[in-house]
C-alpha cells in the first residue's frame, strides 16, 4: 500500500512573530487560529476581503495579497512568512 508523505511547512506570522507548523494544503486561517493569530475572518468564502494578509517571499521580497479563509499552505517551500494587518 502506498502512503503519500505529508509535507510540513513552518509558517511565521508578523508582526506577532508567531510560528506554527502546517501541512501543505491546510487552510491558512486554520493555521493562524492554531497559532493564536487574530485575523478578521468575516465571510469565510474569500468574497469580502476582510481577512487579507501579505505573503512575503523572504528571498526576493516579492509580496502577494492572499485571503487566508480560502488560501491553502502552498507546496514547494519549507517556510513561509505572512504579514497581518491590525483588525479595525
């Protein structure tokens, strides 16, 4: 029987500095909740944009806005950095 190995990714949330291990494909909002990072998740469908955070490539500095209520931990990286915004 073949078992696919799960890939663990270290996810860091700034400015909190909290780090949580996550599995590829896991919903980012779930990772943030487990890390006790306070995100404003209103619709949980990605439509409202209230939960938007930045995914930062630590090597190139490239930034991309993601909606963690629907975004999954991507494959191909062993660590990720996300910058959260204060909830109003």
